[in-house]
C-alpha cells in the first residue's frame, strides 16, 4: 500500500497491548481500587435513598455518572494528544506514585493502630442522621438534599476511579481494559449492595487499600524512572534491567518497606500508650 493509502498509526497508549503480567496487574489494581471507591459511594447513596427517597438519589447518581463519562473522554484524549510518550510516562508515573503513597500512608497508619479503621456502618448511620435532620426542600421536582449529596458522593469517588483507570490504562497501553475493570467493580459492588440492602461493611477495606497502594506505588516507581528519559539528550525512555520483570521486584521492595514501617509504628504506639 502506498504512503497516501496508509492508515495513521495509533498513539502509543492505544496500540493493541501484549497480554502479560503488566495487564494482569492493571486489571487487578483497577478493579480493587474502583471497588473500594464504589463501596464508599454506595453507602452514601443507600443512606439518601432509604431516608429521603430513591428517585432523587438516583437522579443524582445518573447525573454524576454522565459527568464522569464526559471527563473520562476529555481527560484521556488530552493526555494522549498533548504529551509525547516519555513525558506521558513521567506524568502518569508521578500521579500513580502520589496516589499510591497516599493510600499506603492511610493503610499503614490503620494497620499500626494510629488511625481508626474505616467503618461503613458508622458512616451510613451518620449520613442517615444528617438526612433526617436536613430541612425539606424541592427543586425541579426532586428532594434537593438527597440529589446533591448523592451526586457529590458518586462524583467525588468516581473522580478517583477515573484517575486510576486512565493512568493505569495509559501505563499498560489499554484504557479500554482499565475501563472494563472499573465497570466490573461497579457491577459487583452494585449487585452486592442490592442483594444486601445495606452498606458493605464486611469488605476488608484497609487490606484492599494496602494492596492497591502497593500496586500504585510499584507501577508509579516503574514509570517515573522510565519517564526520566525525557531529560536525556535523545529524549528516549530509560529501560529497567530485565524490562517488565522489574515490576515484581519493586513490588516486593515496597511490601517490605511498608511492613517494616508498620512494625516500627506499632512499637512507637505501644511505647506511647505505656508511658501515658
């Protein structure tokens, strides 16, 4: 086929990925992280629906989902079009590393007993109490309090899901795969919530956050180092020894560092309690 008849090459982040450990990690990380966020959003929506009415709560959910879908399309397109490959690696790596360290910090503090565990039942009770005491008010035929709280809860939790899905999708070369993993998590959480008719308080959220934080930090570190090639004279990505096999090594290092930190903080907490 002549030059004029050739199809334009797809951006690097949309080329067909080669299945492997990287893509398994992508699916697992996106699914688990999304599940945690969807569990928190479900608690808020359940509280509004059961207390103030499902019609207004579901309208808030629907509008939030529509807004999040638009943001996903715009943000994904902008990242691919505006950043060359090496710069994109650095940007995505830094974002993954920041989020991973935030999740790890919370999980480590909770594991060490320095921060209370996330309690969905307590949050559900607090949301219901606030909904009962909120002043009644309607706009556009909707209970405005239930609509706004449901919209806000789904939108804010969904933004984090979008960030994780886009960044993991870009890092592994398959945004559709990441989006499918996030959608799968939403379906599982929704089905469980409908079946239980109550918050999913038995989900081991801190364990999930610990696991996802480790994966985010691992992939973030991997991509940050590769993206540092943007500062090299040729601007090409740096390569890890062993390529993708560096990922499990980084994961083990992050696990060892995190568990060592937990042990140190537990000792500090024990000594503090003993002294007091």
